[in-house]
């Protein structure tokens, strides 16, 4: 009888992609996925260490898995990913029920380890980071949906002082263009409409001298790739070449994620972000100039050690200057092992909360300003899923990455349809499907 596994994923899209790789390996080894965690022979959790809150969630899940194991002691529990890398000692000391601990570069060993595990009874740990592992020639077992995540590079060499990623994921390395192209071809054959190229520093891609814009161009030329996205780029590596390729191919989405982090030059320097406030604003203007109608989103951290009130206001200034389409906003979370964790001028929690609230409030005003510009226009929307509000409505995204809700007609998931935008509320747009003749009248 075949054995079953259950996998839960926390953290960024790179973890989602890695869980799909792990699933493929487990299935090859004769395991079958089950949604029923209580019945699974093996439970895996792919973890994230980016903020304390992310780790807390995993600790509480582990407590739950332990309860299952108490009832069914044969259950194997495996901790994968960034926390495994970072917290292996802690996990092994305080959570003896965990059987397997594997860091992000050790997944190939999983099937073999599962075999060993059933034979022996000790913990199995492998968190060695590799300078080469890119999981070439392993095709992920993808979840259903319209989007296929394709990992193009791994690791990060930027060492922003707040960030744990360079320690959990190791050195930057890129995957060959051929191997990426093969994976994209397969995803298209399997019916995926959208391809998202992934990397912690996706635009510092460099495979034997081939840069990110060259890869992007090659992917855009693959037949039947309807939409291409990529995440996350670093502002420092955002080149005119990338923008030029983006503007030349209709299937590359008109959307850039441009993480600001903070608006004051002193804070940016202490974060080791390698750009100034002025350079960032200039770059966002160049992007808007080269890619009319582009959606720009960002990441913002409030309360970095030593950030004073005046410096924080400069983050709001940059937001007012750029008017982002959307933002992921975070309170600084101290990560042991990073440089910033050693700074002794930490901002009090209450103050961080206050700053976070003002950033969120300002961003919601900006999102509405940006979204309202779409009213009375026709946008091409990829039908992604049924809307949560009604079984009669679809939810899909514009190529500038805005969610649109509209009534169903005869289209199906995966189609790209023209939608006339009627209103904007909160973070979503509402619209109605446009017939082709009507579209010509409007545009
Ligand atoms: N490589 C990407 C994203 C990294 S993680 C980039 O450079 O943009 C996603 C976001 O989490 C970061 O952009 C940052 O805003 C946030 N983040 C990272 N470390 C953090 C920390 N210690 N505390 C709070 N937010 C953090
Ligand atoms: Fe972390 Fe900075 Fe690397 Fe992004 S670029 S993963 S924020 S160290
Ligand atoms: Fe988290 Fe690791 Fe991604 S720390 S954000 S899962 S690279």
C-alpha cells in the first residue's frame, strides 16, 4: 500500500515553489498527497524565518502535529525550509517529536531519508547550504490554478542588515536558461496561462553571463505563454534593459514590485539597501515613463533600529511622491544573527505599531487613487478563480496586478477577457465583460 503525506507551506512564493518540488519528489518515491492531516503517514511543514510572527505560526502548528503523533506514533514529522536552516538546534532540543529537519538546499535527500527513517529511530538532519543546488531537471508537482511558479535563481548575496534570507538560503546562484525554458514549456503544455519567474533577487539573475533581461526576452518568445510575471526584484538591479524588454512584449505584465523599505537615506544606509531616497524616486519615475500604466508595488519596514520620527516621516514623503499601487508593510522584527539585531537602539513596539498604522492608512488612500484611474477603461483580465462574494462572479487580475470582480458569462478559468471597469472599492476593481464591438468604441 502506498504511503501518504501532507505538506503545509508558510512564507514566500519561493517556498510555495519548493513545496511543489518536494511534492514531486515524494510522489516519485511512491507517496501520495492527502488533505487529511490526521491520516497522513508523514507531515511536512515548509517554514519561513523572515519575521518572528512567521516563526510563531510554525511553532504553534508543530504543537498540533505533536498531538496527532501522540495518537498515532508512527507519524513522521518533517520541518523543511528557512526555519529548519536557522533553528535546527532549537527544534531538536525542544521538539523531540520532529523526525526530519531539512534546509532549502537538501530536498533531494528527502526520499532516501524517509526510507532511513522507517528503518532507524534517530533524528535526521541536513541543513548544509550549497553553492550549486538549483534543482535542475526536477519538475514540480504544481497545484491547480492559472499560475506556474518557476524558480530561476536561489539565495541572496545582498545582506540587507535586517534580513535573515542570506543566512537561510545561502549564496546566490542561477539556473540555466535551457532548464528554465524546458520547465516553462512543460507548464504551458499543462495548461498554465501565467508564468511567474521567482528568485529572492530575481533580477540579479546571471547564468554564464546571461542576464535577467535576456532570460525574460527568451521566455516571452515561447509560444503560448500568455502572461509572465517576476518577483522579487531589487531596485539596485533594475536596468533600462529590463524595462525595454518589458515594453517590447505584450505578454510580460506591466507590473513592477519595487521594495523601498524606508525613505530616509541614513536608515537606508544602515539597512545596506545600496540606493538613496533620490535614486529610488528617480527610478520609479523612469519606470512610469517607460511603461505607461504600469502598476508599482512596494515593501516597507517601519521602526528599523534607530529610525527616529523625522526619518520615519521621510518614508511617508517617498510614498506621497511615488504613490504606489499597493504595499506590503511590516514592523521591523529583530532576527538573531543579522547585523541589525546587534544595534542597540531598537524602536519601542508601541511606536512601531503607530508608524505601521499611518503607513497602512496612507497606502489605502494611494491604492484608491491609483485604482480610480482605471474607471471607465477596458482592461484585459486573466480569469483566475470564482469570486468569494458570489458563485456568479469571477475574480481575475489585470496585467498591472489589480484584482477585478465581474459577472460570469461564457468564459472559463485561464481565459484573458476584456473587462470594462465600473468602480473601485478598497483594493479591488469592479467591472463587466466587454463585447469586442463595444471595446472598439471605448478604446
Ligand atoms: N528579496 C526581496 C524580499 C525579501 S523578504 C527583496 O529584497 O525585496 C520580503 C520583505 O520582508 C522584505 O522586502 C522586507 O520588507 C520584509 N522583511 C525582511 N526582513 C524583515 C525583518 N527583519 N523585519 C520586518 N520585515 C522584514
Ligand atoms: Fe533580504 Fe535584502 Fe536579500 Fe531581499 S535583497 S532577500 S531583503 S537580504
Ligand atoms: Fe521566508 Fe525563507 Fe521566503 S525566510 S520569505 S520562506 S526565503
